[in-house]
C-alpha cells in the first residue's frame, strides 16, 4: 500500500451546509489555511481530517452518509462536534484563550478550566480519528493552534509514525506564554511532533525559549533533545499560490465591458467621477488582531493632517465576518460600524464618501477586482502570524504598479522589506506612508514590486509545503540513525 499524508486542521477545506433539512451542499471555504493547503491536497496522495462545520445535533444518520460521501470525493474525512464541544473547544479555549494570548491581547485572555477540559477532549477526538486511519509509514501533518495537543496524543500511541506540526499564528514571547495555567501540557502536546514549523525565526525562538525555561529540555539551534528522541524546529514562511493570483489578474484585464462584475463597474466609475484619485484597499477577517480600528483612525488622521487629499482618496475596506459568537468580535463589529459612520459623516461631500465598507465575504473574482483596482494596499495588523493578503496583493500587480503599506507586526513584513513598513499604533507614521504611497513615482513602485514579486514567486505555497514535507521526511533519518545506535 502507498504511504499517504494525513493533513489535519480544525476545519475541513469545505463549506458543508444542509438545505431543507435533507440536502447536503458542499463548496470550498475561505481562509488562510484553506486557501494555502488546497493545491497541496489536490495534487498529493492525502487524506484531510477536520471538523465539518456542523454540530452533531444538526446531523441525522442519513445526512451523515451524504456528508461522508461528499467529503470522501474531496479526499476528506469529517468530524462532527457537539454544541458543547464547539463552545468549549473552539469558541472557548481556542478563541478566547490561545488566540488572544498568542497575539499579545492579554486583557482579552480568559482562563477557564471547563473550556480547557473541552479543548483536551476535542483534541483527543481528533487524535482518535487520525489513529483509526493511520497505516505504518504514513505521515501526519497537524495544523494550528486549535490542535496543539494532537501531536502528543498520536506520538504516545504510535511512536513510529512521523508527525509534523505547523503553527499559523505567532508563538508569543516566554513572558506572555508563561501566564497560561496549562503551559506545560500545551508544550508537551506540541513536542509530540518530530518537526515543528513556524512562519518566522522570532516565533521559533520564542517557542524554544519557553521549552527550555518551562520544561527544562536542552535546546540547541533548531533542535530539542528529549529523553528518547530529537525534535526539530524550523521556520517556514508560508507563501501563496502565486501563479493562480497572477493568472487571475491577467484574465481580469482581458475582460470586456459586459464581462465585468458589478463591483468592477462601480470601481471604474469611481475613477470617472474623481479623476486622478486613488483607491486604498484593506481586506481582513473582522478580527481585533488585524488592526482595523486603528487603520480607520490613522486614515482619519491622514485626512486631517493632509487635507489636500480629501476627495482624492477612497478607502475600500472588506471585513469578512468571523467568530461572531465571541463577545470581543461583536464589540469590534459595533466599534467599526461606528467609526466608519463617524468618519464618513465628518468628511463626505455630495460627490465623495471617504470609506466604502463591505462586511461580508466576496467571491474570488471580486477579490481580484479589488486587488487589481486599488493603487495602495493598507494592512495594519496589530499582530499577524503571516498575512497572506499582503502577498496576494503584490502577486496581482502584473504591471508592477501599486504600493503596499504593511505593519511590522505581520510575519509577512520580514519578507517584504521593499513595502512601506509601519508601526500600526503610529497614526502619524501611517499618514505619512499614505502620502508617500500616493505620491510615489511609478518607476519606484515598479522597482520595489519587482523585487518582492521575484521573492514571492520563488517561495510559493507549493515550495512551502514541499520544504516542510522534505524536512519532515528528514526526521525519519534521525529516528533510524538513533535506533541503529
Ligand atoms: C491565519 C493567520 C496567516 C479573505 N477575504 C476573502 C478571501 N480571503 C482570503 C484571502 C487570504 C485569506 O483569506 C486570509 O489569509 P490571512 O493570512 O490574511 O489571514 P487569516 O485568515 O487570519 O489566517 C495568518 C494564515 O493563517 C496562514 O498561515 O497568514 O497570519 O492569522 O488568502 O485571499 N477570499 C475570498 N473572499 C473573501 O471575501 N474568496
């Protein structure tokens, strides 16, 4: 039998819904991980295990069969969670403890024993499903902060299976991580992997420091020595499917007037009514880590500091609904609604609205309309593991025009030095960067973008996955040579 790779993530890369209480529909889902791993999963011999997006309460045996069949066609295996499991594991511990803490939002971090129990229980449920489907020689690649305990559970039951783990969000500094009551269990869970991957060297360094200070294991460069094995740690900055975005942009420009989307027609009209004006783009999930509120306030400061740009710029803001069951996200939604309303009320003229705000998810083609139409991208996360939007924006700039303004708090900033790098809390610096972006000569835009594009092309999503898998395979040699000794 051929060996396979089992990919494991909280959500399957599928949107599964039940209509009329009986018909199951399946479509691809949106999100960093889904977008990123899709090409790997489609090409390789693999099985993807994850939560279906449905609760056990919603599913009867007949629907379950339909889900299993639809998932199987996509080489997926669906796990259902009960409402209680979902509340404790996902909305609870994952998104009210780990997510805020790892993004340095300590004031949002909740320490709740019941939610921790739920997190452990669901991690065990995932691990059981993985173990049921494992054959000798298979490789398991576990993704992200919802499943930190899974590598440890697999390793304890199947010591000879190779396990990789990749963290898509930052790993915080030891001083922040140590505040967690369950810090040891989480680290031990992660150390069940043979290879641990992070987006940047800083996250890797923070992790190693926590391991050595909390668990007292010996750490050297990128290796952790445990009693009976060695764990490798490395950084793998996640790339994008560059060709997909480049191709989509090229096709976009070939569209005739009547093939254009309604959104594109409206974007074009903007230029007709405000000649010489520029559009500034921001796209994110509606999340407090993404710095949406400070972006709007910095934009307000820009219009106040440089009033000559009134009627010459428009901020087009797409915020994709996310985790709306968590109170902080509801509060943020209200805050952003208010800010947009206040600023539009303050600056609008009969012919100009400074902010166009969309609170929804858009189809891929509309995303390309936005990327290709906007002269400037303004991405100001307060913390972000990587930020793929920054990379996608540059990939769609096929004529090399466009300016990216990017927060230094995004992992992507490490690879995009040629962008205008800002501190998301420094509104004055952002205002100056907006002015600089608006006035930047085309020649300079091109020379900056050319360098970034070359880099992004070289280290795309496929390369990212290949490098991780290659390094993971390399750990097998470690096992073997250790055993031989
Ligand atoms: C996490 C980490 C890390 C967005 N809106 C729409 C849409 N998108 C797509 C984008 C992009 C993806 O979603 C967002 O990825 P990001 O990386 O920017 O952010 P997170 O979702 O927070 O992802 C992050 C990532 O994992 C990968 O490791 O970079 O730091 O937080 O691909 O294109 N796609 C469509 N419609 C939308 O409205 N079709």
